[in-house]
């Protein structure tokens, strides 16, 4: 009996119970809900030769950007490689192997080829867009999905995820009207689609539509329920309140859903650091929050596997006075640059100077922070993140210029920021 997924793509080594668990895991990943890793494990328990379950497990581990995930991901790849598999599954293996070895751009390119050949492979599209996000490739965030659109007719299972991904890609390329329309359509199709919810949140943030953003985030409970993107979406809600000067609301969100009650995930710690730093730039008293966050970051200080994470770890560690962990972080960055791979470039071009700039700012050396950040801003996309996330660098530079006595620079930067906000607000209006 031949087993296929919801799109009709064959699955090597599948059994009926294994297929059920795999489809559940793929559906959870599409919505960023539940526990797709547990579903992948359940699929493997029911069908140990189910290649796509091994691949889903590896993707989930590697896309976490956490160093401890590398070993189990490589084990999953080794097992899948030894099993009978078809050409599509072999293409996944090639992309995963590249990513596991630190070749982010090659992994993304391999997934491009896979999606061109099999545009209905939603896992490949999702993994590819996540890599585009981590490498800061705005064009591919949009066009990887655009290429697959003709294959996804209305009514096809999972189409909401394609629309949500396309919405995010459109947003990061400034097509706010289409991004909002498609993102809202995706959420109408599937209210639990946290990525589509997030795409619209980005549009409303970029256009300064704060009241609408608050209503959008608070009005749909679907993304708030059992979602592993929930912390990031709460972060987006907090940004609206932050820009409105509603600091008590921001602190309430930080102390509540942003901190969360689950085990620490690096991508969630990134959001916590970014929010506290923004509050610090506005002079908000933060009490012992930095110290508590630094404790959560400390186990990852020596990872050195993704520069974007390092910058955010450094924020918490320096503000908590954790010089020991900061020394570990810098040493890990040194090793990563010497080891090569794409993260070496992420660090060299953006990550290391941005880290040092943040440390200088925290030490009150504002002129040094400014000098380090100014060359970085034009290439900041090269170490990943979204426009909203990388805005932390711009905000820090403006603050450094003001505090460091560079009044003309600060005035120029604020004028630039005002003009950009006006341009974004006018798109599609």
C-alpha cells in the first residue's frame, strides 16, 4: 500500500498510524501550534522507517537555532540517510545536511530547487522561508513562495500556510496592502495560523497603525492557544504599546506571557532581550528583570552558532553584569569566525560589531557605540531577522548619538526615521 501526504506526495516507510502522527506534526508546524516534535517522535515510534518523520524532526531541531539541537538532528539525518527514500526526500536530506554543517545559504538554495520541482511540498517551503528569515534574504522570503503559487488552488489543504508565508514575504518587501489582505485571508481560513497572524502584525507595526495592531492581536485568540510562536506574537503586541508610551502595559506583557511558563527557548529569549533593551532606551526602570533574563541566557552563552542570537544574549549579560558569561560569548564568537561556515560571515559583517556596540552603549561609551553601529546598519539584514527586529540597532544608534553629544547625527537620523515612517504609512493608503 502506497502512503501519501495531504498533497499527494509519496512517503517512504509509512504505515497508517505513522502517517496519522506525521500529518498531525506537519499540520502543527504549519500553524506553529502544539508540539510537532512530539508528533514526529510519535510517528517514528509507529513507523521507524518513515523517512519524512525523521526529516521533520531534523528540520524542527535545526530551525530552533540552538546548539544542543545539532547532535539529535544529525542522528535523525543519519538514520534517514540509511533508509530507502525517493528523490524528493533525498533533496530534503541534502538541504538538511548543509544546514547541519553551517552552510545556511546552500541549504536555502537546495530548498529552492526542491520547491521548483515539488511546489506542493509545504515543509520545504516553510523550512526555506525560515532560512531566508535567518539569513535576511528579503527577496526570497517573498519569491520562494511566489514561485509555488500556481500549484496552490483555493481549497487545497494547507493553503492558509502558503498565504501566510507569502504575506510575510510581501511585508518584508514593502508591499503592505497585499501582505495585509493575504494575511487576513489566511487567518480567516485557519485562525490558529500564528505565522499569518504575525505577518499582519508586521504590516501594522511598519505602518504605525498601533491601535489597529492592538485590536488585531487581542481580537483573535487562535494564536494565543498552545502556540510556540506565541511569545513572539506577544512581543509584537508589546511593541504597539511601547510606541504609544504605555510602559505599564509593556511590563505587564513582559512579566506575563512573554516570560512564559515553559522551558527556555532561544528564540523567545531573543524577544525578551529586545523588549527590555527598548524599554531601557526609553529610561524605564526594569528592576531585577535583567538579572533573571541573564540567568536564562547563561547556558547558551558559549553556543556561538548564530550571530543574531549572540547580540541579544549580550544585551542581557552586560546589563546583569555577567562578565564571565560575556567572556564566554566573545570566545565562542572568535571560535565561530575561525571555523568558517556562513555564521562566520554573519559575525564578521554584523554580529560582532553589533555585539561590541551594545556593550559599549551599556558602558556609557556612546561615541564608540555610534562608530561601531554606523557601518553596520546598511548591511544589518545579512545576519537575519525582520525589519522590526533589526530596528533595535537603529534605535540604539540614535540614542548613542544623542547621549554621545553627536547632535547633528542624531537630528539627521531622526529625520531619516520620520521620513521612512511617513513613506511606509502611505503605502496602499
